[in-house]
């Protein structure tokens, strides 16, 4: 694909993300018009001395809307880029973080921290508590991913079919333990566990943004640099090795970075399904299978899609709020079924 077309695609996706984010911060119970949004920007940086917005609008924008939109964009980018990397690594569009147990492992360890470490989290305060929860979710995601990978190994290679079946088994086991923790939890802990199972950005604030960012920034920077390696792996691990790529190191690096992103996302927003599965597949159908484009483009489109899903979740039943995990599942399931049918028509089984 020509480099100019790459730039056009990236600029289009970036423009889409900006439009969706601007729309999301403007819409809600307290309406903010685009001129008022621009006035907030120019007034705060000193370009304009005239404020066209009210104090209430500013407080809603800076304390509620902006951190929530930024957190949604970060998590959407993290989930989508993790999904594209996992798919590129295992050469299968079904091998997304949720299906191979990463999300369920992160949820299990977050649930363990909530149920057995609730008092410790309260004593540590919101700042350190978020970091502890993110570290626990990352640990659970990493242990689960490595367990699935090891169990799926046969004669030195991880078979995709075995990987997916092992992931299903580990998912079931992790959710069983999470259900046991739900049974043992108190009323307050039960509310928190329900939050994890449905997914929500309702608790977004600047603390959660700053806590999740260190865990996500490394995958967002590191995974796009592996586009060439994913392209080589699409030819097979042996061929990739002959081309000079260290396949073993690439696998571990991808798994660690994907679990960092997914674990941190689960820690602050719970399980949000289908973003890591559908977004990369949509881009492959539209622009081909070049991972140098698909991996970074997944981050941009994932950020835009999850920001839009969050806008729907908090406005469609206003003043109530739908869990964002429900919105992504309702939207993602028919899209994914359509993709499967399209692929079957092209390559009937």
C-alpha cells in the first residue's frame, strides 16, 4: 500500500476521533455548544479574554466530561490495539484478549483484590488504590495469558485451535472463581463486582486517567513497532525466524504488552467486550492485512468507537446510564456475525 494512502487513512481516523470526542464532551444533561467548547479552550490558554460559557458548564466539562472522554479513548485504543496484536501474533482473527483468557484473568485478580483487600484499598486512598488494582489486574492477565500459552504448546509451538480451546477452559475457570467471590462478597463489594462484570466509565476522573496511562502508554508505543514482525509471522514462525525475527521474544513481548493494556483497562472500567475482536477485523476487511497499518489504526478506531459507545451509554436512557459493556456487546455481536457471513460467502467451508 502506498505511503500516501497510509497517511490519508491515519488522518481520517484521527479526524474521526477528534469529532467523536468533541461531540461526546458537548452532549449530556448540561449541553455545551461547539462555540462554547472553543471558547473554553481559547479562554484557558489566554487567546481570548471573553468567556462564552457558564461556570457550571466549565465545571462539568473539566471534572466530568473531559476525564471520562479521555479515559474512554485510552481504554478503547488499548483494547483494540491489544486485539490486533494478539490476532497478528497467532494469525487468527478470533484470538482476541477475551477469548484467550486475559480479560477473565484480570477480572479474577481484581475481584480478589476487592473482596480480600478492600480495607487495604480504602486505607491507601484513591490514588494508590487504583495503582494496586491495576497491578493486580495486570498480574492476573499475565498469569492467565502465560498459562493458556503454555498449556496450548505442543512440540515447541502453540496451536491456534488448542490456544482458543484452552482459553475457553481458563475463561470458564476464572469466571467460576469470580462467581464464588461474588457469593462471598458483602453488599458493597457485590456492587463493585457487578461494575466489573458489566463494564462502565461512570467512575472516570483524573485520578483514574493518570493511573491507567502508565500501563497503556507502553503498548500503544511498542505494539505498532511490531507491524513488520506480524507480517512476517503471517508466513509462519519458521519463515519469520529465517527472516531474522526472534519469534520467541516477540511472543513474550506481545503477550506482556497486551496484558498490560487489558489489565489496566479492566482495573478501571471492567470487562468491555468485542472492541478487541471487531475493530481490527473491520480494518482488515477495509484496508487489507498489512499489520503496519492495522495495528496503529486499530488504536485510533478503537478509541473513537469506545468514546461513541460511552456517549450512547450515558445518553440513550438519560438520566440513567447503561453499562458500556452492554452497549459494545449489543453493537458488536451483529457486526461480528455479519463479518463471519461475509467471510463464508467469499471462502465457503
